[in-house]
């Protein structure tokens, strides 16, 4: 079975080989192994990019394969980040608080420890009580389960409501956008229990691992992200190649016909929507410890639109296209906005890319939509067919 | 008759001025009482001053109360003096002539508190019948701010000669307020209180609340002689009420967990406190046990347990008692206040509805252009918000060149329409035309245009908000009562929304263009075979929708700040307005804007501190609403509804 699956999809092997080679090269060149050719911060950037690639293939499955343009998948990404962030922040603060209380003659009561942690975490929003949603923040495994469960459940409920009443096409896009906007607005409140617009911070410091250098930690996260991307890629390649995948693509092409053929279209859509939301949650849980901070601005509607942009530029309907698009655009974006690109002096005006990059991105996006609807992946198709 | 009266008045005025030519001479006749006044003796001076009716008396009394009157030790005459180091700037109390002298030889008059109060009362009396209406009004204002029982007879006395209708009404109102609070006769007071039961003004409510002012008292048993307002249930907050007992020295102080900790830390003996090893003191119970041991040894005050607190609280009654001893009056005031509050509630509801209406008109303005491009043509234009922004910036640029705000507004409205009409037509020709059969990709392409336009605006105008100043006649608010008021800008936006609605309906239903637009929307192929050029119509329709967005931008800019992100703030709400209302129907957009506007204000009213939460709940409501009415409020039926 496995052989035939690979045989039918040689691109999966090519992709895994390329990813493996890339990972090995970065590992050898990183500071953690002593070569030091790639700085720790760039390892982090690469690790984050791999996470973005992971959510991009999820987006590609839901949009490119199933035809649901979800403008809310970054909400699931953010929820994954918040879930793991809660544990990271709680556990680290607990260690700090326990250390500071250890010097006292009389040992602290559990209540005092918990009050002190609450004060540390929520002092910034003028509170010290633990909200209900932090009930399991002390348990790593519970929060890890939440990374999967909360995005999955939210997608299940939302998708069930939406698909059941046959909200399709642009209406669904607007509805998912409303969902992520509602979530972002909710999290912006100070009494949301997740520190309002301060968000969760200090996530790059793993609790109890203060002796381990950031170089090692970031390499570990980079490898974990690469592994997650590889597994996610295999999972989605397998799903899209299966009979299930055929039906999903048929739904994209003509939903009514699939329904008339006797398939329960809603269940298939719901499955795709939910599984991609879970993968998005996992990608977020890997991304934010590398980014170090998460705040509600991260899940504003624009983030999800960018996600669609990456997939469209990379080429919809092929998983490697999504990976290419996400990696290409996000790395290019950090190169331009980070001041890497040289400014162009026109004599009367100097084009500073920090200011003009978004204009270039927006316009190139229009051009890709108009003239290259298959994106970068389309170029590969042409090459393959010629040879 | 009238002439006779006039001449009499003139004669009287002449007679008084002839009788006492200047203030100084009146003061000199009472020099002793003025220089060393006491509360009893100063009355004579006041009587004479009041009788003189001299205009400079007011200024003199004010300065006297402020301790700015100085007396020359030799001549005994009085001056207004301002001390400046060793020097003194003297002002003659009659002529107002200023001289500068050395402070030697002058002594300052220092009236005590009692005398100053008498001066104050006299001053009010003067001001209340001052010939200048401004001064009378300011005196009334100060009475309104600091009401006092002594002002009541003065007000009643001054009412007689009052000829200005407005001031007279104000005086009567204040007399009513003062009677309600300080009247001597219970029946008069109750009548005054009852007359307030229809007055929703903040002032009247304050008067009633002052009558109903209470004080929390603690007693062993409920007293019979006190006007008790309410018996307080201490169960709600043990700690706070117990603290009151402690403050009143009726109970021993509570020992907080912090105090326990401090006491334990201070009494560590050989690694133990009260016989318990330190390591075991990591729970509240163990600490309390150790503390009880310490207390038994007499080292620390005894621990007050939660049971002790409840038992002690049970022994006492906490009740609030009215400051006003007469129960009949407090009952009347309570009834009046209840009735006022019902009225205030209704007024607030009306005010909230007005707010909702104006929010709805803003949403309508933002969404109406979209109702054309998205509703009629089915084009998802994510750059619609940027057209709104473009219109607002057009208004801002016009204001830079035309300083008169009214004229600049009149120029900006059509110019904004022209600019965004052009932008819309260009966008339709260059991009959207190629994507009519790929609606999802229109969404992404227009989004690309949206971020490009937003960034360009940011590059040109910077990130800080730009003001779009409204003309003078649009500032301020229409005040209907203390509770209901609405700003003129909001009224103008409402009117503009109405105009837009009418113009749009007219264009769509009564003009050739509208007919062709509807034809192309329903069946482009058939329309083309009837000689309509669908390309041209699509272009015009898109231009119209975009142009309206530009005009909406100017009006929204007047109400909110102009930033490069202002459009993005409205885009999701605008789409929701159109979707909730029902795509393809102008009335649907109206209904959608109404629903969303009123709903948002309603939720804000339930949770006023938090507009973010209101928006969150509103979006959740909309998501649910679309489940049950996927086609919106005004759903098209029949073949027009086909996708």
C-alpha cells in the first residue's frame, strides 16, 4: 500500500528528500553544532518559516483541494500558540516564584504560591486572579491536548453550523473572517483572561532549561518543526491521494453533482475543515515558542488573508506549491522589511523598501492572480511536462 | 399710568443717590463695626449697605470677605488693597483710583468665619437683585452649586422685582429645590418634592438624592426613634462589615494571613514556632494552629476566626438611616425619585435608540456602496474600505487648500465621488473584468489592491491620524433633556444616509442606467442581445458603488479620524451588513445596518465598559443569524435568487 502511494506520488519523496537535505544543512551550519555559519536568530526564522509552511499546506488542502476559501485558519494557529504559551508562561513563572519564596523562614502555602504566580502573570492587566481557562495551565500534557482539542472542537462546531446551512463560496469566506475577527477582538480585552493586547510573552525561555543555550533550543525547535512539516505533508499527501481525496476534489469542482451522486458532502467538508484546523493548531504551538511572544494582533483577519496569498502565489492544489509560496513570500517579506533589500534612488525620490514592500506585494499578488493563476507551482508543471 | 411709574422710579433712584453719595461715608458712620466686626454687630452695617443700593457695594463686600480691605490708621478710611511685599496697591472704593503706598500705616481687616458668612449672604442678596442680568444669573448658578437654607428667604424676596422671564423661571425652580430640601413646613416640602417627580434633570435628581442621603450606623438593636432606610445584610461581605466594627472599637481587630505570617516569623524558637517545626508550616491550617499556640502563651493578640467574625456580626445590627428625621418626607422623596428614575429609564432608552440609529446610518453609509458592487454585481471588493479611506483623504486634502470648512465640504463631497469613481472604473477595467467567472480570486486580487492602497496612503500621509474638521454649524449637540442628546454630525450623517438611500433607489428603479444594471445582473447574455453593452454597464455600476464609498468616506471622516487603516476597520462590518441584510437588495442593506447598529448599541448598554466585547458578541450573533437565515433578512425569491 505504502509503496503504491509513493509510486503514484513521486513528488512526496522528492519533497521529503529536499526537506531532509535542507534540515541537515542547517543543523550542520548552526551555532549549536559549532559551525556557526547560520546565526541563532536566523535558525529561528527558518524554524518559524517551516511552521508557516505547515499551516500553508493545511490551507492548501482546505482551499486548493476542497475549494473552501477559509479566511480564519490563522485563528486556529493562534489558539495553538496560546494553549502552549499558557503552559510555558505558567511553568516558568512558577519556577521564578518558588525560587523567590524559598528564602523565607516559613515555607509558603500553595495558596501563596498560586497568588504570587497570578500576580506576576496578570499584574499587567490589573488583576491577580486566575481565570477559569487557566485551570489546567500547570499541566503540560493537558495544554498539549488543548493544542489539538480546542482548534479541532471550534472548527467542528463552526464548520457544522456553516456547512449544515449550506453557506458556501464567498459567504463562507466572510463568515470565517468574522470568526477570526471576533476571536481577535475578544482577546484584545483585558478581562479575556489572556492578558489582553499584552499577549503572552517570554515563550522562548523553556521552563527548567535555563542552562541550555538558546542556540540549542532554537535548533531543537527547528528540527521539531521540520519533523512536523514532514509528517503533516505525508498525512495530507496520503489523504488527498486516497479515495477520500478524490471526493474532496470532486466537491471543489462541482459540489451539487457530488451531492446528487449520493455522497454526504457536509461530512467530507467538515472532516477537511477540522483536520486542517488541528494541523494549524499544531503549527501555531511550534511557531510561538520560537517567536517568543503571542498577542491578539497575530490572529487579526489580515493574517489569514496573507495565508491565502502564500498559497495562491505558491500554486493551489499542490502541496509543495503551498510550501514554496509560504517559504518564498515570508522569507522575502522579512528580507525586504528587515532592511535587507537595497533602497532604490530615483533621484527625486528614494524608494525605501520598508515602506514600499507591501505595495509591491499587493500589486504582484494582483498580477499572479490575473496572469499566473497556478502560481509558482505552475512553473514546475511546465518543466515536468517538457522533459 | 406707565409714565407715572417710570418717573416715580427715577425719582426714587435720584433720592437714594442723593441721600448717600458714597460708600466711604456710610462705612465711616460705622467705622468701629467695619474695622472690628463680630457676627452680631455687623448686621447694622449690612442693613445700611443694602439700603444704600450703591453699585460699588458688591465689589466691596467681595473684597471684604476675601480680606482685601485695608484701613488707614490715621484717617480711618477704607481701601481695597493688594499686598505686594512691603508695598500696597490701594484702590479707592468709590472712584476706583489706584495708588501705590508703603504698607506701614495701614492695617488689614480680618473678618472671622461667622462674619464672612453674613457677608456672603448679603452678597447673594445684592447679586440676586443686581440690575445686570449676567450677575443675577451667576448668583443663581452659585446657589445651584452650593445650596443653603439661608438662601431660601433671599430668593423669595428677590422674586418680586424680577422682570426677566427666564431668570424668574430659574428663580422659581431654585425656590422649589430649596423648599424641597430646607422648607420649614412639612406640607410645603412634600408638595415641592412631588412637583420634582416629573423632572429628569440632573439637578432635580441631585436634590432628591440629597434629601435621601443616608448614613450607615451600628447598634445592638434596631432603634425606634431613627428614620431607618434599610437594614443591611452583613452576610454579603463579612470582612468589610467586620472592619467597620473594628473601626468603631466594637470588636477585636482581625488578624490577616499576612499578620499571622509576620507574627510567626518574629517568634521562631529553635526552628519551631509554638512547638510546630517550620517545615510543617506550609498550609493555612498549620500556621493558624501555631499562631493559636503563640496567642495562648500571650505573645500575640488572639486569632479571630471566621466563626468569631460571623458570631460577632450576628450581635449587631447594621442599618442605614436617613439624615432627614421625618419619614413622611423621605417616603415622598423616595416615591418621587422612583418615578423620576422610571422616566430617566425611558429617556435613556430613547437616547440609546438615537445612538443606535446614528450607528446604523454610519454602517449603512459604509455598506451602501458595497450593496451595489457586491449586492448587484456579486463582486467581492476587499478594497472597498480603501475607497472609503480615499474619499476621507480627499476631504482632508481639500481642507488644506480651502480654509472655509463649509465650502471645502461642498467641494469635497463631489470631488471624493469623482476620485473614487475614477479609481473604481480603473480597477474594474484593469483587474475585475478578467475575474468575473472566478469570484474567490476577485477577493484575493482586490485584497492585494487593498494592502497596496493602504500602504501608499501611509507613505503619503504618514501613520498619524489626520483631522477632517467639520464646519462650525455641525459642531455641538441637539440637547433635548439632560438625558437625551445627539450631536449635529450624527444627525447630518443620518440625513446623508437617507439621501443616499433615496438617490440609489431612484437610480436603480427609475433611470435607464438602473434598468440596464438590473438587466445585466439578472442575465448578462440576454441583456447583451437586447442591445445593452454589459461591459459598459458593469463599469458604470462598479464606478457608482465606489463613488458612493468615497462620499461615505468624507462623512465618516467628519465623525471619526482619518487614518490609512480607517477603511479596514469598516470592511468586515460592511460585508456583514450586506450579507445579513440580504444580497442584492438595497432595503436589505438598510435592514442589515439597522439590525447591526441597534444590536451593537444594545449589547454595549448591557456591558457599557466594554465596546470590544460588544463587537465580539455581535459578530457571534451574526454568525448564528446566518445559520438560520442564510439569504439574509430580505431574501430574494424566484429566479433572481439563483446563484
